[in-house]
C-alpha cells in the first residue's frame, strides 16, 4: 500500500486521492473476481489488492499497461487480460 500513498503524494491528478479507497474496497470486500477498464495505476492498485485476497483481474487496458501485464504474469486474451 505504500506505493499507493507515495503516488497520491507525488501526483495531483483527479483520481489520485481515490486510489487508497479503491485498494480498501477490493480488500475489504474480499474480492475474488474484478473487471475494470484501466489506464495504468488503477490496474496496479487493484492487482496489489487482489494479491491480498487471492483474486483475479479481468481488465481492458491501454498499451500503457503492457509492462504491468508482464510484471504480474497476466495472460492477454481477445476480451481483456486474465491474471
């Protein structure tokens, strides 16, 4: 979670303050399956939370998340990504 707080402090985008909430919701609800349309940091936030819950992420993302796909060993599919 520390990387999320660091991101919030260093970026002043509209979504930044909401990443801790997103992380808390995924963990708090003990999410096992998540689906999202992501553009980068939201995908990383959800993946980190799903590491706690043991869940899977189905994501339709932009090319900016290509490195996330590799680092989290996610499998690209025609409809998105399966982790």
